[in-house]
C-alpha cells in the first residue's frame, strides 16, 4: 500500500508544530547521511524536543503506516541512523536530562546527552559511564545504548548491556515505560500482559534449548552487536529485566529510548602506558591472553600496514622508521587509584610478556606527554588514512571479533582478503583484549563493478569470520544495513527466529527502523551506497562522520558542515551525470543553507578528524555571487577604509541618538527602509553599541619598554553598548592598561585605514582581503625598529588573519601579551562571578588556557556557559544575518545565573552578540584586568 506523504506531512505539522517538521528537498537530502557508506533520503524530517512530540509523531506514523527512523548524533557507521519515511531526530535542546545519584553510583541521562558531557559531569566524582566509544565526544546516549557501543577500555564488562540500570521507553503503540519505576511497571503489567508473557515464554524457550542457550552465551563471550541482544533471554527471567537489556543494541527497531540510568564505573586517578613492539603479528597476538586481567585496562593492536600508514607523520614517534617489516605493536595501558597498585600492575604486565621477544624493551610511562604520543598514534590512524585516501573514494571502517587465540591467524586471513579483492590499502587495528579488530578500506563506488567488488569482499569476510572462526561480524558498531544480510548466517535459524519474534512482540506493524538488523534482502548492504564525488580540496577528505556538528553554530538553524558537504557532493554528482538543470536548481535552493548562513568559524576544522575546512570553502563559494556593483563597493571600501570606518563609527553614534529620541520601533523602521535599498544596512537591535574612538597614548618615557598597538576594526568602530558599565572604548582601556604596566605605547597614525582584511575575505573577496592584510603588516612592521618591538592586536580573529600573512616581526594577540607580559607586573584585587566565553577564534589561536588564567586571576568564580562554542556573530555577518547569532546563543541566557552580571571575551563583534542574547555586558578581558589592577 502506498503512503500519502502529503497527508503525513500535513498531520505532522498540525501535531508537532511547523518549526519541527521539514520536507524541504535540500534539508531532507542533507539529513540522508550518517557516518556509514549509505544514503537514504527521508520523505520528511521531524526534530523532536520532547517526548510528547515523539509520541505524536508515532501516532501519525501509525495512522498512515509510515516507517519511522530514530536518530541521535548520526555517528553510526552501519546505516542505522537513516531511513525512508519519517526521520525523527533528537532536537537541539531537549532530551538532555543529567542527574547523578546521591551516592554517585548512578547517573540518569537523556537520550541527547553527549557521552563526553556525561563524563565531564562525573569526572569530579572520579566516576564515568562504562561505554567509551571513539565517538564519545560526539555520540549521544540514545545512540550509545541503541548500538551497544563499547570502545577501548570497556570491553564486554562495562558496555551499556552490563552497566544499564533502567530505561525510559516509548513503544511503537505510544505506551511509555520506565523500567526503574514500580508504578510504571505495574501500569505496564495491566496494559501489556501479552507482551510481557511473550518475553517470558521466549526466555524460557531459549534457556530450555541447551544447545541454543550455550551458543548465545558463547557468542556474547566476545564482543558482539550482530542482531539483537539474545543474551537478555538467557541472563534474565523477569520480563522487565529482559526489556531493560534487549533494548540495548536494538538500534531503534523496538522502541524509542527517552532516558537511560547507568551504573557508573570508577575513573582511575593514575595511568601508565607502554608501546610493546613485536617482530610479527603472531607474537603480538600471543601476548594478549597472558595479560588479560585487572592489570591491563586497554590493549590496542596495530598491524604492519597500520604502522606504515602513520610512520613519518606529524606527532608520530621517530623510531617507527627503524622497525623491521612485518612488525606489530601492542599499545598497553594500566590504570589504578594509587601509585603502588599502578606500579604492581605495570610490573605484572612486563613479567607476563617476558617470554616473548620484543623489538625493544617494554617500558611503561606515566608522563602524559609521552604516553599521549603513543595514543596519538592509535587515534591518528583513522584520520591519516581517511585524509590521504584517493579523491572520490569512500572510507569504510568495519569491526569484527574473534576469540583471542584466533587473532593472529584471523589477521593473516583478513590481510590476504584485502589483497585478493583489490584493497591493498587495508589496515587492521583494534581492541585486542576483547578480540575486536577494526579494519579500514577505501573503496571507490563509481560503477557497478566497484560495488560488485565490495560485495564479493564482504561475502569473503563473512565466510572467514563466521564459518572459519565463528566470530562476530559486528563487534561494537551495530548491525545496521551493513551486516543485516549476514545475521542469520552468523546466528543460525533458531536464533534468527528468536530475533524475528522479538521484533514482532515490540513492533508488530514493522514501523520502527524497518530493514535494520533484520532484512530479507541479501543485497541491502550494497544498495543505497552514497557516492563521493570530488568537490574541493578543502572538503574532499570528509568522511561524513558528524564530529563537526556538536560545535557548529548553525546546526540548530539549518545545516552542519557534514550536511553542507553532503549537499555540495550531490550538486557535483548531478553535474557529472549531465543533469545540469537539476544541479543548478539544487545549488540555488541550497544557497541560503550552504553558503549564506555558514558562520565560517572553522570550529568544524578543529573537530574534524581529517581537517576539512568547510568555513574556508564557503568563503570561496561566495566569490561568484559578488556582483559587479558589489565588487565596486568592496573596492571603494578597501581603498577608502579610513573614511568608511570613521563614517561607521559616527553612524552608530547617530543611531544611538535617534534611538534615545524615538525608541526602538522608529529606529528599527528606519533601518528596515535602509535595508530595502541596500543589503549593507544592518538589522537594528536596541543593544547596539555606540561608535568607537581612538585614544592618544601618553608621551614616551625613558627606560621603558615600547609596544606597537593596533586597534582592530571591531573595537575602534563599536564602543560600549547600553549594557556596558564603562563608557570607554576598548582602545582607551588597552592604552591605560599597557601604560599602567610600564609600557610606552605607539599606534599607527593611519589606524583607521588599516584592517586585517577579514571583512572582505568573509564575503569571498580574497584580493582586497589579502591587500588590506599586507598593508597592515607593512605599516606596523615599519614601526618595530627593525623587528625589535612587538606588535599587539586587540581582536583574536584579526590577529589570526594577520598571522596568515607570515609577518616577519613579532605579532601577538592582546590576550597573549596580557597573560605573558602584563599580568605579572600588576597587583590585582579580585572580583566575583564573571562569565567567560572561549569562542572559535580563541580555540583556533589555542589561547583558551591563557584566557582562563587571566579570568581566574581576576575573579574567584569564573563561569563558562556549557555548549556555547561559537557566538555565531561571524564578524559583520551578525549585522546582516542575525538569525545565526540568535540560534547559536539561544540558550545562553538560561545558562547564566542571575548573580552573574558581566562576561568577557576578546573580540568586539562577538561581545556585541553575546551581550544582546545573554542580557549582561560582555567586553574584552582587558576591561576586567584594568579594573582589577586599579
């Protein structure tokens, strides 16, 4: 029966609200990808912020028989976070409950809580959640539970299955169940006796079949996320215990996970790591069984291909070049809560491996700088391979598991399959203690022959893993579409029948994530494969993992970098296929989401494992949209910037006066009239600053150090806002502060005309941008007495761009200069309760620690609002696209307690936006330091 999606969408909008529902073709396509190699475009996307919206979405789905796929962070690697029909995505602000029990032994987490954020809350208590997947900094709890994600240290002892205490669910029929509440359980007994009895009967059947029960226990003795968690049927008899555990790894096919309560695990206080280098893979694999036990928290195995892939790369040990061909590495970590136990653990490991010859002595280090390099080698493997793959190829990470005694021979067999099936670049690494191998290949899916090649390879892998070693086709990444065709092959018909019964019990209509885990189509793993056409060097390495989405300031507004890249790839695919009309149509439709509203903050580059730069690409994409008239305006501004800059300062003073006299309504109306004439006229808000002005430094004094000070455009154009308690502009405060610290201050005579060029670059005008930057560098360099004097710039983003011109003089950001040179010379009186923003420019400049140190020196209590990584003001874009700033800072006001009245950063434009949306004054850290040093 065909589904009337027009009616579905209409009803969804009525039930969950217009803002939550999107059937826009560009945005639907943007949400058609997760971190896997699949692409499926949904008919409609729903962003749900609370359980009521989920409940209403399911009600609409039941009415029309429309399938629903649940999605959390979308970091899934097996195609389980995408689907046809309705794609229901956890909203940007809801499902974020985080409550720690009084004894710290339990933590309750909403489905949208990011794993790393849960651990950050638990860290002061020396606790953490058990699962520790590599995606922990991005993955959400709903996905972690639904995939039974594990990681390097949790193995099979501390994954979600083993550490779950209770779960709040919404079933396909709209019923809520809290397995941790007796009241909820009793209500469920009354409403769903048949479901509970069916689970009891299934469990009895599984336990009563000794052969099947033994097989289930054997399969889960190693890591296994292939199919459903059948161990729940043999481990538990109470139906609520079964539900509690069978939902783990169910990948959204049985119910919606609303909230999870975990038993917390201890976080060790002391760590030590060793890099054990063996002459061959067999010896490395032989080393694993003896060290299993309490002495070792993690052991990561890297084959020769992995070692070759990272050798010579930045941050990797130099001695890798000296290793003999065929070597293998076992990276071992021990953890304990006291020095004595840690020493005992490390010596125990060394003793247990003394019978195996190693290429170099096994030596544990407790120095984070040393063992950090070891783990950088392990974590760097994926981005290095992903980043260096040939253009147009995909990256596929699969994970399989074996009993540890089979690791060596399985690695040999897998390597042979790489070469036999045309993937010589394949590497093997993984969580050796748990018998878990990950392997990476970089196939090209440009033709049907390419897809057939991959199909034959996966068939061969399945034959080897299942028939030769009776291992797991999926150890921790979840079944998804990638392994659905092999579930019955791995488990056998009896176990597969159990799985079908489980699905029928919970979702008899088959609405929840259909085709995932159980699928009769034996070709599903080679269908809906997403192509990877070449777009631009700046983003072609993208693996669509989604790590960028947590920090992107526009994710909640429209798209994230991953989705922008996916959209650009589709436009390029259409171009290459010869369908220029469709490409042009999609390009035009995507302009607002992809080009116009990207903040170009480059936080995505910092988060990206392969260093994509979507922000820089967006600036390039803006260039063709500059009209001839606009280019003339940009040229005029660049040539006469001093006059334009002064006019802007004066203009904001005039606007402030008009606003005082006429009020917000008339002022806003005047600005709107201006915008109708020119898009260079900004939107008005009552928190706009007055115009800025430049100070006159005092006459130089003998025997004092001299510093060249450049007041960047933001601070000299925009003075105090109505929220600011100080009428002075930033340049005035900086000069006062530097002179108080004993410096002579000199400034360029033509400061008004100088600029780093950021304003032009953000619009795609690179010629004028670089011309202005070079002009600035030349002007300030001429004042340094041949490079003897330092140059200080008072805006982080401007410093960053000026440094891109490779100045031959010492050019520093004001924050760095204040921390390194000024702070030690001042006597401070501390304030209380200040907020601190550490935004994108601070992160790019790696100045967060110094900013924090200045704030800590000036205040006893410094607040950093959680999750506010970028203000979204994006230079002057906040004047013309205020929705970016509004979306990025939508939560800041509620994150700042009422007893905090002032905030600080180091970029005037950002501070204007922060002030407007927080309701408190945000200014440069120089203001704080100046006030506290009076």
